[in-house]
C-alpha cells in the first residue's frame, strides 16, 4: 500500500464527507478557487462546486460566527482557518458562541461545526502566525480539540470530527502536510479514528514520551536515537485528542515504564503537558521512579530567526537530553 | 378616520390593513404582557430573588412585538441580552422565563443561561446573547442555513445602537451583501449604549442604518413606538429576504425607561428625568397603540383593564411558579455541555470530557 501524505489524507477525508452528507460545506479563505493555501482542499471546489466549497473573505469573526449560526440549523460547516493563530480574531465566536450556546440553552441547541487549520511554530513566520492554541481551547468545556500527528490519524479523526455533533477544533501542522515521516498507509476502505483515544505509536520499556501533533514525530525520532545511541527503550504515546483525553493509555504507559517525559509544542505555562503532568502525579504517583519532566517550547513569543526557532520548539536533541536527565 | 391615523402614516400599509380588530388587540396584549412580566421581574430582582444582570425592555415593546408578529414558520429570530420581550413575543411562556431569571431548573435554559440567555429553538428563537454584537454573525449564519437548505425564510437579528461599532457586525454586513443572505438586522436604537449616548459613541450622518450604504445594503429607519410603522417597514425587509434573498438594515428609534441594566448605577445621571418623562408621556408604545385602537373604535377601557389584569395575574403566577420550582442540583452542572455525552453516544463515552475532581 503506498504512503499517503498528511495533506492528501485530509483531502480524501473531506472529499468523502462531502459525498456522504449534503449538509457538509467547506468554508474558508482560499479554500476553493485557489485550491487551499496549503492545498488541503485541492480539487474539491472543482469537483463539488460553489455551494459546497466556499471562498470566504478575510473576515474570521464574521465567517466563523456565520458557520456556527448555520450549524445550529443543521448545516455542518467545516471551516478552515488558514492559520489557527487567526482564531484569535474569532475568539468570541469560537468560545462564547460555539462552546457555550448548548449550555446556555439548557441543552436545546448544538453546534456541529469543525474549525480546522494548522497550529504550529517552526516555519519562521513570527509570533502572530505560530500559535499553538490547543491548550487554550481545550480549557473550554463544550469544545473538543484534536491534534493528529500522522496521515492515518488525520484522515480518521477528520471523519469523526465532521460526524461529531459538538464543535471540534482540529489542529493540523504545516510542517506535517508534506512530511513523509507523517505519511501513512491508508486502507482504501473508509474508517474513522475515534476522538478521545490515544495510541502507543512505539512500544518501549524505560520511559514514556507523551506527545501530540508534530511533537509525536519528534518523539519517535528521539526514541530511535535513544535506542541507537543510549540504549534506552522509549515508548511513544500519541494523545491524538486533547479533549476528550484518553488518560488510561497515558497511565498504562507510565505504569509500564515508570518514567514520563512530556513533549509539547505549547508554551509551558498551563500547556497541555501541564494537564498531563497533573494527571500522572494524581493517578500514577506510586508508579513513578523519577519526576515527570517536560520538553516544551521555550517560553517566549515565537522567534523568527530560522536556526534559533528550531531550538525554541521541541526537537530531537532537546528530547534526548531531557530523557538522559532522568538518570 | 384619516384624522385618527394622522400620527400613523403606515396604518394603510397592506400588512396593517390585513389586521382584524382581534389581531390588533392581540398585539396590545403582547406588549402589555411583556411590560407586566418585566415589572414583576424588576420587583423580585430588587427583592434579591435573582442574580446577575436584568436588562429590561420596558419602553421598547412595540419593536419586538410588531416585527415578530410578521414572522412565518421559516423566519428565525435572534437578539442580544435585552431579550425578554423577544422571548415572550415568539411565544415563550412567562413561567419558563421567570423561572430562568430565578435560576430554577424549570427555567427555559434550566437555570444555565439567566436573563441574557433565553432560547426556544422550537419557536425559531435562537437567543439571547450576552456579548454586544456577538449574535450578529450567528444571525447571518441562520440566514446562510436557510439559503443553503433552499428554505424561503429570513433571519431577524436584533441589535442595539451600541452594537453597530463592533467589528463582528461590520463583517456580518459585508458577508450578508457579498453572499446575498436573507438577514434583516434590526437596530433597536434606544439612544444609549449603556451610559454613552449615540452622539458620543458613533460616527454617523443621519442615522446608524445608513451605514448600509457602504455595503450596498438596503436600509430604512422608522419610529419604533408605532406598531404600524414597525410592521410596515419590517414587512418590506421580510419580502426582500423572502423574494430576493437579500439583506436589510432597519433602525427603529425607541427608548428604554430603565437603566442599561438594573445594576446601572448611573441610570439617572446620563439622561435627565425630563427626557425620560417626555418619552413616557408622548411615545410610550403601549399608550400610543392603546389610544390608536380606542380611536379606531375597537378598544374600550374595560377591555384594556381586563387584559391588563390578566397580564398582571399571569406575571404574578409566573413568580409563584418560579418561587416554587427547585434549583438545579449541582450534579447537573456538567449536563448540557456536550451533545454526545448527553445523548450517551459512543463518542460521548470515549475519553475523559470533564476534568474536575
């Protein structure tokens, strides 16, 4: 079976969901005639036409809010943010309206919307375009947040997200779109990956590397280096979904390895890994042979300078060094 | 007859000529019910029975009642936080609304929304929204949904004069015109965005709705205290939405007697008592309509007293209902957060959704 890239896996999932449900509509900046700023929606406008794949003006608060309103009437919009950083200009709509309308209506309303786009640093586009807001949105009850690391998961989670009846914020990664390391063999028969289920991406016995998004790829590469150069057997747990969160898989891994290093592109303060660390200390304290350590982004706005930004976000060297600090 | 209608130039609009005497009395009853409901809510808010804010609609009743009276089964309504009038006008009951103010489980939102967040999707009423202009893209989305599904309908999206300066509203106007969406933005201009007058908050030429010119959106402005005028102008907008799938901005001048909310400590400082009294004496929508119906010979004082008494009794009964209703149980805090969890689906059972102890 040939490898499919992350971007193409997303494209296939979107195409299949457009075919499955006439209420699915893709809306975003440059998603239609331009074929997508990152080519995730390439060919879909040509195939499905103006009604199903819609170019929006640069007006995130307006069109994201519009999509939320339409979803209350049963439309199932899949909204692209060219960068998930742009969520910050639509924040009121994404939090006060999408997340809270069900609660404030006493459960009378639901907003089955997907907001998707890349949420990552590492591309030298400066602080405004490099945010990783999965921790921020996962802090909001009513929202679901997923961060797939591989093409297989991107495909399966996208199909689950579109079929989910709650708002799902789907965070991708520009560095993974065309990265063969994130490519997967994808069966021809359709499948879904459930939201809220983590996966052990690599078995190991000495330490658990717990990560999400591109940090999973970094962790897998670090695990290989640890094996080759240090003789350390690292297990890699891919959270895949931030909220809901699969705590069992995390705790089972820690129970097995007795050590955890959390790899997280978030900034450290209240980042996703802070939640994971709290969970481990609360529920697996007796399993631990060492403190839970983290590799996060260095705690400053995203650096522009290309070689320095590589050091700001988690990389293989930093993960290996942190693991070796466990002693 | 002409003399009687001199103050109501739109009485002869087709949509108003179609009103029977009973219809006209029913409109009066709706306005009186809203007024008495809110007076009761104010009384018990001041008695400490409710939390949070209470944004009262008293003085503006004709705008919601007049415009919503035209809505058909495929027309949808959404507004901001001053939402009690719209809620009752769409047919929500006083009991569920009063109980919501009391924070009771029998409230329209099970005590989870409060005064600013009433909803009744079964009556095409989509809230009740607390953030100024935050509802304007949602209203656009309702219109988008109607058009997407090929349904001939409209979204009536209400906003205050203070909302017109929010970016979300301007973005919504751009999209409404760009994509030909059947949305009617109804600016209820009561002159003050909280304590700041229109003159101190908005750049405008003749009126706020005129901003539609910048987007090529049809707009109109009218006297909000006059039910005939509200109905006539709303009908034009609805026909544009239904027939041409095009947006409209309507602006109705109106006035609120109370502060921005009951918690508005400066309610009597930024407006003179004379200004408030002038409106009450000359433009009170209930008095104006009541006098109009008397002039038309279809209402006498006895009928008015009867419906007024009924409204007061209904409001008092809703207070009793709210008083006697239970509060939600703290165990219900995490209900109504996720559809999938509430419905017990596989997705709702997969992974941890809530992170408290």
